[in-house]
């Protein structure tokens, strides 16, 4: 038997990476600050810097691949959509070009750029947090802070059900393939095969959640008394605390300076 | 060649776990074969290779000469029907009848043909009483028959049943047994994974045995059950009659009750 | 002392026509293993739901008559306490995995975490159960990526870990290979020897014959036969109830027909071997 693995539960869970091993709430704190800065500053250059900074952090915590995979697509989609909408419809003086009834103005482009980069920057914070933090770690901390475990379970299992939906749609696809319905190859095939499964997917998810509730009850999930945890997280170190306080102070100072100045 | 052929096939799951190693097997059209072996031996993985849900990591799987690597699973499934181990993974319609007809409409068959296929499948599996129920409300062991009916309606030349005997009662086992006989008469090839040794002895002459990712034996039920090495390695047991005969020290590699009684009468 | 008593109980699931259980009466004693057999749809799982208090606490519908669990009316039990009192291993092995744990080891620990067991003791207990069920090779695997039989064994382990006094087990070996089946039964026997009360639904009558003290046969929601294992499993009427007799009993009857009658109808392998030796002298 793998006792090294078993004994790993006797110590706090660490991944030997300074950012990943920060307390989930510290991480949340830092990332929130990163998301708020562009909201306060309202300049596209700052948003871009922040976005680049996300990639840096992702790389430093060896999550670059996972981060980029989700984020690049999301950013391009949301960014270009918002930019085009704004650029086309915001009126202004400085006309750049006219396409049919559309008038594109410098103001529209500026506004579009600013708004698009801002939203993309905020999304980035969410994506970064989700790749750098395990949901179960966050729940563990919340429980330690006194949030009841039935509540954290609801959150965790909702997150889980997104994954489950993914797994279930994979299963249904397999089931379709095994009957002879093309789900591979051409995009049209995939789309055509996907729509009919949406209904059963959600029905399945509902009946699943009922079965899960019974399964959890069998594991004494609703038992009175306090539960314990097999996994534990590193206690927040003094240095982590002080750095965090410093960052927060600088941030508050910055906000005050922006607002007053 | 009209057969399912596995040539030096190995398979690893995305998490790196190697589940099948160096499988070599030929199952001819019209044959009836059982696959037995310990939990986790790689049986389900192996049959998923035969219908293209799994594609070999190395080696080749040929269905009537076609290499599964060059075909989509959907194309292969016109030849190989597969009943999943867990029926819940295979069901996605809101009622049993729709579940069975789903594919037949997709294939744009004419209404008489659909009717013929459905009634054949329903009759063979004995699920007449459940056609208008939601498949998830059908009792668990009967749900398996719903998925069997669905696959039967595809009328493929090869049919794979993954643990159809699990949780079945006397009646369910009889239904399965009759089903196997009928499919054989129709010239279909049926491959059945099962842990029910009595069922194997009663219904199969060719038994493929798997253990630790590999095929370790391919022989008659009698020879498999009377080989100590195979039994131990694949965590099987003889049908109880065989065990009794062994403990009585009787010769003749007995696996059936009538054989034992015959011998004791003398 | 009676562990559970069922008095005149009938039960109907919501939105259904007929009763799934009809006028059941039975006194279950502490420390015994009860085999529950019957054709599919005869009400075995429903009976399990009743014994575990899921009826009426989880399943609504119509319940008449009384169930007493350790002398307290099931209606007066706190349903959250019942889960710490009675362990329940479900029929469908695929829906028992919690889905929120990433390794088999953590999956087995889940119940103990919920019971509030301290970490050191908890780890020791999980190790103990892993060894008991021979799951050593699987502890690091994601529970969702197991084979059917492996899932069933993990589900069994996860409940056994909680060490309840009463354990309801619904078809625990449906996906298991013969050797693992035998192992599960010997664990059940071990639990019985530790004084636990066990309710066991199983189609494999040969094994019920070996390990249970009493057997209850259900047909269409009614108890049609019950009593000592020997009595019930040697009764040819079982076939009418859609249940197979143990191979040993069938063999005994066949010997009778062949004019080589054994002393009695044996139900287990060892009994029948003993009797054949005496009768035929092989
Ligand atoms: N999706 C998966 N990802 C990773 N490993 C898997 C996956 N599915 C199965 N395995 C592993 O591969 C091995 C073979 O699994 P398989 O399902 O083929 O076994 P099996 O012979 O069908 O067993 P059973 O009789 O229990 O159904 C097992 O050790 C299992 O843990
Ligand atoms: N959740 C449910 N809702 C409605 N009817 C049910 C439910 N579960 C079982 N039944 C019905 O109750 C009867 C007994 O089923 P069950 O207890 O599952 O039998 P067994 O376990 O012996 O196969 C069957 O007729 C079945 O259809
Ligand atoms: Mg399998
Ligand atoms: Mg049942």
C-alpha cells in the first residue's frame, strides 16, 4: 500500500508553489485587488498590463497551459464582441469611417477598447482564481471560518454539477456514437447531435441530484455534531499575513489617492 | 473476413492507466462467446475496443476487415451493437418506446420496419409492460433489458452484452438464455461478459478468460472451469456442482448437476 | 432484544397504484443475519428502504402499520440520527460514489469525516477497511474511473467504514467476480460475528444458505415464506416465487428422484458433500 500517499494526509496539503499554496482567501484577496484596479483606473493600458500580469502569475504557478486554454478563447470572444458593439454604436464627433448606416467614431473606438479590456480583465481574475484554487480547498477554509458544511456542500456540489453535466454530455455522446449517430468530425455533426441531448441532460441532472442526496445521507452527511476533515491546509504564515496586509494598505492608499486626487 | 479480430491490441486510459495488454482474439460471425475474469481485468475496456468507443493505443482491431482506427464509432456501430455495463449511461429518452425507436427514426426507416423491429426487440426482452414508462422509473434490473432491446432493434450482426446477468432473478436469467438461443438461430454473433459461472456453463461453449489486462485462456467452459491455474488467476469459481464433484474426488470434469447425479447413481 | 420490529406494515409509493409492501409482520433480533430474497419487483429494495427509515423520512407515500427501530417508532426517529445508526449499501453501485472526492481513500473517509472522527483515528480506520476489502491498489484512483466491480467494492467499503450496529445491504455482489463475491460474504460473516445485525438482499441463494440465520421471501410485496434458512431454502415452493433453490438442495432432490435419497435436503455445499459421502460412499 502507498503509505507515502496516506501519510500526506497527516500533514497540510501543499503543492510546493508559492502562489498555489497561499491560503485560498489570501489568493482571493489578491485577485480581487487585481480586478478592482482597472475598474477604478478606467484606462485600457492599465487593463492590458493587468491582463499580462495574470499570465505571469499563471506561469509562475505552473498553470499557464490551463489558464491560457480557457482564457484566450474567452477573452477573444467577449473582448471582440464588446469592442465591436461599443465601437459601432457609441456616437461621437470624430468620424473615422462610414459603412452603410453605421458610423464609426474615434470616441466609439476608445470607449470600446476601454470597456472591452476592462471586462476581459475582470473575467481574467475569475479564470485565474479558478485554475489556481481547488474548490474543495476554498470550501475547507470557509468551513474553518464557521460556514456550515451543508452550505459549502451546496456550493461545491453545484460546481461539481457543472463538471457532471460535462461528464454526462460525454456519456450521452458515447451512447449516441454507440448507436450510430455521428458526433465526431464535422462541426455540423456535433451540433446536430448535441441539441437533442439538452433535455435529457437536465432531466438527468435533476434525478442525479436526488440520488446524490440519498447517497450523501447514507454517509451520515446530515449527522448532528461537528464534522472533521481528512485534508488540512497550511496555517496562514506570519509572512503571508504581513505581505497581505501590506498589499491591502497600498491598495487602500491607492484608492484614496485616486478618489481624492 | 467476417469476424471481429484483435491483433496485438493494447489500450491505456487518458490518466495513463494501461487496461489492456497484447490482446489477440478472433471471433467469427455467428459465434457465441462468453468473456469472464476478475473485476478490473479489462473486459469492458476490451469490448469497447470492439465497437470503437476505445481506439487501440497500439495494435489493430478489425471488424469484417475494417480497421476501427479509420472509422468513426458511429460507422462501426452499424456492425457492432454494445449494451453498456451501466444502463443509466446509455439511456437518454423520456420513455422506453422512444428510447428503442430513437435510432430507427434517425435511420429514416419506414414505419412498418420500425414497428417490426420494435416488436421483435420488445418481445425478446419481455418488456411489453414498460413501454410507456420513463426508463429511469423502470426497476434497475429491467432497465438493462430496455438497453438490450434498444441494441437489438439496431439488428447488427455483432452484439456485445456487458454483464447482462448482474442483478437478474431466475426469470431474467431465463429470458437472457432464450435470447441467446434466438440470436444464434438468426445467425448473430453475441459476446457476453458475465460473472455468473452457472450461466456460463449452461449457455456457452467458448469462454474467453481475462486476468490482469490480458487474455489468459480461450477454451471450452469445461476446460476453463477444471483448470486450477486459470480459476485462481482470473478469480473465478467452478459452478458449485463442479466444486462438489471435486471435493468428492470424482473424475470426468463435471460441471452439470445431471452429470453428477448420473455418476452417483451408478 | 428486538432490533427492528415491523407490525402490519403496508406501503405505497407516491403517484403509484398498488402497494409495494403488503401487511408485513416480522420481529428482527439483534446480532442475526437476515437473508431477503424474491423475484425482481417483489419489494426487496422497498423493504430495505423501510428498515432503514428512508420510508417515511425520505420517501413519502402511504405508510400504514408500525415500524419500531430499537423500540422507538420510526416516525419519532430523527432522520439525521438514523444515518449514524443504520448503514445502507444501495443496490445500484454506480450512484453511490459521492462525486466530490478525488481519490478512493478520501471517498472511504467521507462518512467518517461526517461522523466527526479525529484525523489519526480516521486514517487508521480507513487503512483497516482498505485492507479488509483488498483495495490497496486503488486508493489513489479517482472513484469515477473505476470498473463496475471496483466501484461496488468501494461503495461497500465506504459504508462498512462507519461501523454501524445495523447494516442493510442490497445486492452487494451484483457486479463482482466470484472470488470477490466470496470475500464480501466472508466480511459480512465477520460483521455478524462482531454482533452486528445484518439485512442482506441477494440473488445468490447458495451464499445466503451459507451465511444467513433466517430467510424472508417476498413475492408481490408480501412475505410468502420465512423462517430458518434450512427450512426456507429447502422448500420447492421457492421456484413458484421466482427464486432458485441452492444447488445443494436441487442436487438433494435430484438424488431423491434417482432413488438415492439423502438423509435430508441439504442446502449448503459442505452438508451435501457430507451426506453424499455417507449415502454413496465415495
Ligand atoms: N475511465 C477510466 N479511466 C482510468 N482508468 C479506468 C477507466 N475505466 C476503467 N479503468 C481502469 O481500467 C481497468 C479495467 O477496467 P474495466 O472497466 O475494463 O474492467 P472490467 O474487467 O470490465 O471489470 P468489472 O468486472 O469490474 O466490470 C481497471 O483497473 C479500472 O480501474
Ligand atoms: N421510487 C419508486 N417509486 C415508485 N414505485 C417504486 C419505486 N421503487 C420501487 N417501486 C415499485 O415497487 C415495487 C417493488 O420494487 P423493489 O422494491 O425495487 O423490488 P426489488 O428490490 O425486489 O426488485 C415494484 O413494483 C416497483 O416498480
Ligand atoms: Mg466491466
Ligand atoms: Mg431491488
